């Protein structure tokens, strides 16, 4: 009964017990083939656009439009990558400025969100506060709305405050979006660290803050890393605020700058692809570097009791 | 100096009233044991003394000074946590050194102090290990060492011996008592083990459901329990309680037995009472006129002695006897009662009758 369903539908919903798995016996081979096949299909579907992007970025302009399209056997070139960073006549390209802006805005907003969010999460985890659940829900609710919903009022406020078309403006709005996330994620990590470590430190003679700083904070490093990566990825990828709130190329971040490449009479797809690869790389590398912490972070098992 | 005093402590967690008017006076230099079953509020009491719990009501005085609102660091207390609360990233040495480091003691002084306390607790070879590399008993001793490394105003200990094996526990019991004698210092020691409480305490407070049931020396609590609950909780085997009432110069049991009424049994005639009899105050070997008739129900040899279960009507009493005692189930038996050492409680309120005991 349940077994046949399990075999037909692989995936998280099936979750057969080891016991049931063992009993399948002869069916396990067919099951492995089906599972492998489906995973392969999924991988191809997911990876093809990425592969195509990388290919386009190293193809000559002519080869990009070649019909039929060629997967192999074209002349590879790195010209597009040069164009991402260097102006045709020499000097820094607009895109390279945009990437630098992205680094500054994403880095600063992540740092700020971590600096504000971690202590707040600690307070929510450790202290009894009035209507704590409601407060936390309110904090989370600021994330319910997608950016497009609030971008018009933000635009108007920013215009009055003189924050339109400034990096500071972007940093602030990204921080505002990342703080709730940081609080929620970090509260989970801090809840995992027994409060008695801090109690013991206070009896040892430390103040409450010293106790947090000396005992709990070192245990939170993996959690902070995981949280910061998520915040960084959000800020790095953010498009809607960036395109509405900035206009000049010296303030603009990479996402609107790359999007801006598309739309003229001719589109240099090679340059678009190359800048997209450059844009994707830091996130990939960063995620790869902290992948252990990420897995630990997502399973919330990062902290040993 | 090291007096700790708590007046009228109240603390609730949501619907749970963890402390309900707890008042304790811990004299300087005493070994003060708080005894109570699980959930009685022992840990909450200690945390309140340490300043880790925000109280609903009540005050804490240390050395006569109001410290109710002092932060933990300012109270100059050391605590052994029930869960050890050893810092997971630090070695045993660093854990033990922490109270000294927090107080900015010089490094060589720290090394000497840690070495001394490590020797005292036989944990020298653990000093380089982290908590994850230690057994529960080892962690417990490191936690003790972290408290004992300093000379605080008072030591607060939350069931510090529960996770040790029996042999080590008995050893550490003696050891702690010895440490207390040689170091002096005020100990507030929490346990749910009445043997530990009776053997270590010079003052004993019995706690139940956040209420202090009785305070006194171990002898006082054992010999004159304030109510039937304390009588049942302190002492092993458990005290036997028989329903009865007084009538003229007799005590008449619900089972129909009759015993002479003790002089001090002041209750008016007919009032429902409970007669409390400890196993060692009963005998199946001694012949006496003051005795209960029953039949043998069970025999439990314990090596140095035996426990005899005797059925008196529908009730059961436990009697301590020599290990050589024999008998068959159902055999008629007469149980001699030492009425001078018996206890009488009011069956409705559970309170001991005034003058119970000698
Ligand atoms: N932080 C808390 N939140 C909610 N309830 C609590 C909390 N701490 C203690 N309690 C409740 O208060 C009561 C007393 O708890 P406490 O830990 O003081 O008991 P205890 O005597 O130390 O028990 P044990 O011997 O099991 O350690 C219990 O009913 C417990 O469930
Ligand atoms: Mg406890």
C-alpha cells in the first residue's frame, strides 16, 4: 500500500523508514534508476541557463547569434570580460564602478544589520519582554511585503530627505530589510546556547554584557556567518530598490547596471553574459567558503550544548 | 562574614508558582541544606539568592545588607549549577580559572589556586580537557572546582553530587563536609537526596511546592517532623502512617487496634489522626504490651538488616529487624511499638500535634 506510493513518488514527502526501505528488496534498483534519472533531468534544467550564460560570455559576437547554436567548437575569447572592467577607450568602465558600488552597499548593509540584529536577537532570546511574541511577529511582518509595494513611499521619503541616488540610501534600506531577518535567524541560534553559560559567567564576576561577549558570542560565530551570508546575498541581488532609488552610474549597483545593458538598438549579449558571470561569482565563492556553516546554520545544529 | 538571608521570596513562571513566600536565614559559616523533591523550587531559590531571577516579591540580604537589586557579579557568591554550565570552548583549567580571571587575579596566583583545587577534587589529569571530553561526573567535579577556587561570601550548590556514582558520591560527601570544616565559609546546598541532606547539613530546610515546610537541624527535622509530608519525605524506609483517633486514654486505630494514648497527644477525642511510626521504632523481635497485631506480608533482607512488611488490617507498616529474622507469609505477628518515639498528625491539616516527640 504505502510502499508502492513511496516507490512511485521519490522526494521529501515519501520519507520511507529504513525499515520500509529494507523490505523493498528488488524494487530498490528500479527506484535508484528513477531517482537518478529525475535528479539528472532536474540538474540539466537548472544548470542549462548557467552553462549558456558562461558560453555566451566567452563567445565572439558573431558566434552568439550563430544558427544553429554551437555548444563546442567556437573560438573562445575573454574580450567581454575585459570590457566589463575597462572602457573601450581605456579607464574604468561604468560596470566596474557598479560592481564596486555593490560591494560597498552589500558589505555595509550586511555589517550594519549584523551589528544591530545580533544584540537585538540576544535580547529577545534572553529577556522577558512585554508582548515578546507580538513584537517578533511585527518585526517579521516587515518582510511580508515585497519591495515593489513600499518602493513608492520610500522613494518619496528619500526625495525629501535627500537620500535619493545615494549609496547611503541603499545601505539604509537594505539594512532595514536585513535586520528582521538577522533577528529571527540569530534568535534561533542564541536560543540553542544555554542561558546558564551567561549566568555562570555573571557569578564569576562578569557583567551581563561581558558574559554575552565572552561566553556566548564565540559560540555564535557559525550562526553569524550563515546569517551574514544570507543578508549579503539579499543585498547583492536586490534589484527593485536599486533601480528606483538610484539613477546615476556612479551610485548604481550591479543589478540595475547589468539590466541597463539590455535595451539599446543592439544588445551586446557577450558583455551581458560576462557581467552576469562576474556578478554571480562572489556569491558562489562566498557560499562555498561558508558552506559548512550554512548547512550547520540551516539545521540549527551549529552549537554544541 | 557570610550570612545569607531571604525574606518572603515569591516567583512565578506563568501559571506555576515556583516560590511561594520562601524565607531562609543562613547563618555565617553554616552548611545549610535545602531539601525537596523535584520541582519544589530549589533551583529557583538558589538562582534568586544569586541574583539570576527577577523576583515578584521578597528581599535578599547578604551580610545584613539589602542586595535584592545587586547584579550577580556584585554579590560575591559562587554557584555550582545543576547543569554544570561549564563553558564548552574552554578547558577545565580555563573554566576553573574563570572566576579569578574575571576578578583580574595575577596569572601565577591563578595557576596555584587552580592546581590546589584540582588536587582537592582529584581532577588534575582533566585540566587540559574540554567539557565535551569529560564524563558527567568529571564535569560535575570541574564545576565544583570552579566554585571552590575562590573564597566567596557563600557557596551555592545545586545538586552537585547527583551525577556521581555511589562510591564517589559517598566519598565526595565526606570530602565536601571536610572542605567546609577546613575552609569555613557558608554553604547553601540543594539536594533531593534526604540521606545527603541528613548527613551533611548543620541546618536543614525542607521545601515543597515553593513553600518551606520546616527549618531545623537534621535531628530536629527527623525526630520532630512538622507535618506528615515532611515525615514521609525525610527518612528511609518511609514512615508508616496509620489512621486512628484518640478516645479517653486510648488510641483506636481504623483497623480496630488499640494502643495507650501518649501523654502529649492533646487532640480532642474522636478527631481523625495519623499515627506515624518509623521502621526503627517498631520491632517484631521485642515482646511488649504496647503492640499491634498483624500478619507477615513480606521480608526484604538488606544485608545488615531486614525490612519486614506487616499488615495491620488493611494498612501496612514497615519494621526494621535483624537480618536473621525469618517467617512465612500470612504468619501472625505482634509488632512492638516504641510510643515515646511515635508521631501523631492531624489527619485533616497534616500538621504534627503540638508536643509530638519527647
Ligand atoms: N524558566 C522557567 N520557566 C517556567 N517554569 C519554570 C522555570 N524554571 C522553573 N520553573 C518551574 O518552577 C518550579 C520549580 O522549579 P525548580 O527548577 O526550582 O525546581 P527544583 O526544585 O530545582 O527541581 P529539580 O530537583 O528537578 O531540579 C517547577 O514547577 C518548574 O517547572
Ligand atoms: Mg533544580
